[in-house]
C-alpha cells in the first residue's frame, strides 16, 4: 500500500496504507490487507524480499479497527486522538480518555425535552440549563444540527451562558449543587457543534472569546475548583476540557502545571479523568498552527512547567503500566523539543527519563515514546540522549523469533507459534506461483538483485508503533512498511515490516501480508529501478491495482467494496491512469480511488485488453516510463472508457468483476510420467536439492518452428538447461538460462523433431517451481 512515501536517499519505501499523512487516522485500509496466512490458493511459489540501507518504502494502510479499544497505546500525535468533544453526540469521556458514546436516547427519559434550552434566550436560557437534573442531560446538545443548532449556539447564546458561568463560579462550592456543570457542558457542546456546522451556527468572535475566558478565569480562581474530590472532579474535568474546546491552553498553563504537580495515584476517579483530559489540552496546544492556543508561548514564559512535567512522571513511576494516565500525558513532554527555545532545557530531562526505565515491558510506552520525539524533533542528535543504539538494544528482546521459510524468505517475529510461522510461509510461497500465473514471467528485471525478503511481524499495532521506528528507522503512522531499498545494490535487504491483525483474533492474520508481498513481486518482475523511478509518471493505478487483484484473487475472496464502487461509475478509465498518491484533500477519497478503483482498472485491462497490458508491462520492465505514459494517454486515451463503463455495470457491480485471467492459460500436463510434457502444458510444484536436477522431455512433431520453455515461482534457485536430443545438464547443454531465482525462459528456434530434453538444475535447493512448454 502506498498512501504516502517517506523516501530516503536513493530509497524505495512503501508504507502499507496507513496514518499520519494519508492514513493519518487509520481509516483507509482496503479489506484485502487482512490476509489470512493460509489462503485457498495454489501452492508452490517463490518469495523474495525488499528493504535496504537506503530503502524505498510503501506505507501500509492502518486498519479502521487497529486503534479500537483500550488496548491501543498511541505512539505520538500522529494518531490524531479524539477532539475534546465526542464525534457523535455524547461528550463524556470514559476512564481511557475516549468519548463515552452514549446517545441522546440514553438520557432523554430522565432529562425530559430540551426544546426549552434550544429556544430560550437570556436569563431563561440559564434557568433552563440549571434546571436540568444532571450534567448528562446536556449530551443530546452535541447532536444538534440545522436551525436548532443555530438557535441554541449562535454567539449571543454562548456569551449569555459564559457570563452566567463566570457569575456562578464566584460561589462555587466544589460540587454541582448549583448546576455549574450544565453551563460548562453547554459551552462545550456549542464549540463542538459550531466547529462541525459553522454554516448553521455562524462564526464566533471576540465577544465569546472574552466571555469564555472570563468564565474560566472565575472558575479556576475559585478555591474549591482545586478540591481533589469526586464531587469537584465532576465539574472540574469538564472545565479542563473546555480549555481545549475554547483553544485557551496557554492562558491556563498554570492550571495544567498545578495538575502535573499535584497529581498522584490517589486521585478519585473524576479528578483522574480530568488529568486524562489534560492530555487533549497539551497535545492540541502543541499542534495548533502559529501557536494559536498560546501553549508554546506559555512554556517559553514559564519553562519550569517542563521540570514539573518530568517530576510528574518520576513521582508517579509506580503507575507506569502501558495504558496509564502518567504515560499518556507524560509522553507529550517530548513535544517541547519542537520549540527551539526549549531544546536545551528539555534535552537532559528526556535523556534521564528515556534511560531511567526499561525500554520493554510496562514502562516502554513512556521511554519509547519520548525516544520517538527525539527522532522526530532532534533527528541526528541521538548521542545527546544516549540512545544511538536503542534499536539494537531492543531488537533481540522485542523480536526474538527467527524462522527460515526458504533460503530467500525469512520471518522475524515478536510472538508467532510454529503453526503460524508455517502457515505464513505457505501463504507467501503459494502466492509467488499465483502471481506468475497471472502476470506471466519474463524473469526478474535485469540488474535486480533483491533475491531475499525478510518479513518482520510485531504482535500488534501498538508494539509496531512503539518499536519499529527505533529498530528500522521508519515512520510508524501507518499499518506497516514495505522497504524495497535499492534493488541494484549488492547485499540489499528487502523487508516487509508488519504486525498481526490482533483485532481479528482468534483468527491469525498478518495485516496486509498478501497485498504487500505483491509489491515485492511487482517491483522485482514488472517495474524497473526503485520505487521513485516508477513514480516518474503516474503508475499508481497499476502498482496498487495489481496488488489488490493478486491479494483478493489468491485468497479467493470477492472485493465487495470495489463492486459497490463500480455501481457508482465515479471515474472513467482514462482518469484512473492519472491516479497519484495524495490525489484528493480528503484521504478517504484518495484511498478509495487508489485501492478500489485501482483494482477495477487493472482487472478490466487484464480481462479485456491483455495485449495492451503486455505492451505496457514491457515498457515498465524497461523503465520506459514516458513510453508507457504515451501508450496510456495517447494510444489508448479515452478509447476504452465506454467499454469500462459497461463492464462496471454488467460484470462488476452485480458480480465479482469476473475471473482474473491467467497470463498464458496453459493447461496442466496430462502424461502419467511427471517428467513428460505435452507440446503446450505446465507442471507445478517441481523441486530438487542443490546440485541435483528435475529432468524433463517433450515429443515434438515435424514442423515445429519454435519451442518456448519457461520456469517461474517457487523458492530457491533453479536454472533452466536445454539439451536437444540429449539429456540436459550443467556441463552438457545446447542452451541455458541461469539467473538468480527461478524466472527463466528459453526460446529454441527450429528444434529437432522427436524427443527433446530439458532440465531444471538446482543452483540452490528449490521447490514449488512451475515449468511450461509452448510449441508453435
């Protein structure tokens, strides 16, 4: 998958459809990514890999489920945590800091009709709010739209309630006896609805800004606002969130400092919740463009907040247990590195914290997150934190399992059983043969030496995000990373860095496995040079489209999402030839075009215009990007648009888009002797140990002008030898094809009639190889 690139010098890296940039919110992973390790598909195939010192990378899309539930620990702001208001209606966060998605139906019966709040103005509005029996009665206000949103939350209404909160705060008793919480929640709901429905509510200006600050000033000035009790916490935690909603982080930095300085594990639940809400305040304060919330300015004015923040972590170190509030809030101390004036002040604090606690186990989220920030905001200065060897230190502990599928395919894993390792090997080996059946095999791109692939599997996304950046120097705001590297460099290590789709347990699946393996095969056999070379002209429709087709086809699954898109007729075929990553400002739109429509475009072209695809792939294999572009945009142009539209409606929208055709459609051989070939047939699953042979022969009648013998797929290294009327060996032959891997082709003009002989010679152990003959 490649929602965005993170190139290094001369590198090829493909993130597997994922996060901070394109997959920033983990929303856009095509279903083909969750590939079961053992699909229903032909066995016997070859695998090799990609990743390098200077890798090309394709980020993998992150699953929409990959951050679901309390078991996720975000690595950094890349994960874009929930805003201070709930995405649907309720705005009451639970103990994990996520919004409590209660609906208006859950509160309506006890709270009565809210039309009085919506339609009242002035003192009547305040009276309606303070008459609500509990804070939760305000939840339905977050759902208002249209005219109701305008009536409830236009600026004069908000100013009225803010002024009422200011006045009521003077006598705040440390509990919600005066319904101050309802006033706070009305303001929170107003900010939330206005942000999402500005066209209905209208703009907010300086009048509300002044009133909201006056209200918060008064509340936090109240002596009882600092009571560490559940009664106060019920209101205090919502007031802390209102700091974020009103974009006032800098003004109330003192409140955050007080919380950091006073917090300990004895705080009651509601006050503990307020500490979790402080996470939103500091994170969004740092992220605000041009420091619009004043948080960075506040830290520069009072850098002692940083010391208090570090003390908050060390003082509460006993609570560090992966998902604790100390880790969640503490990690944002690393953002201070992004403030140049604070770098010198914060560096020793981070060095101490990163090296104070273990980098694995319960304390890993704080140490590894803070380490990540040094990479993000102080890159190249790892020595200042004594972590230049951090990746090497954690590697053996985090990825202890090493397994060899074949000489060219290895797995390094955090936690995989022998059965899971075996099934993953089987899946990849089988996919190789399937790929070559669909694409055909002209052998590897000349000069491509990516003969080995390492598949790295973390236990889940949280473990991937915590450690992969340090071990492999990649970004982790995605669902994984395929690193091709420089395929022409000797010793280059191709690598797919992945994680288990733990949300699908008890089923074992590696996220994006088959899709990403197709990227490796496509790069080795179809696309010349490294990834950046292939992006010289728009090739995304093919790169992602073939990966989707192979992944679905190999696993025997219907791409229901693509079929649903087909019915919409959104794009013309000629438009899809122009697809690029980041095409649309909306990542979901781009993802849909890249993956689902890429699938449709490639499937149609392979079915209906195979000869054009052979011509196109010949140009891709030669690195003739401009020639390929001319073929697509001028020779083909719009000629197939009408046929594509008809195909979408008749073949794809109502069915499964038809079969993915074999490149040659060569039948299996029928002779009982496994060595014997017919004039046009194939045998699969051939194998031999190093130094040995898989010998074969075919009978040719008189008049045959050309014999083509092709091997493909499988694992190891098999070379192809032709002996004419004699057995073929490495020392006695008439023609040979001997490259790295198993993609070999021999074309014999005017062969003799009668029995002719050919062999696969094992330069290394090989297995799962397909061999075919074509006589013309």
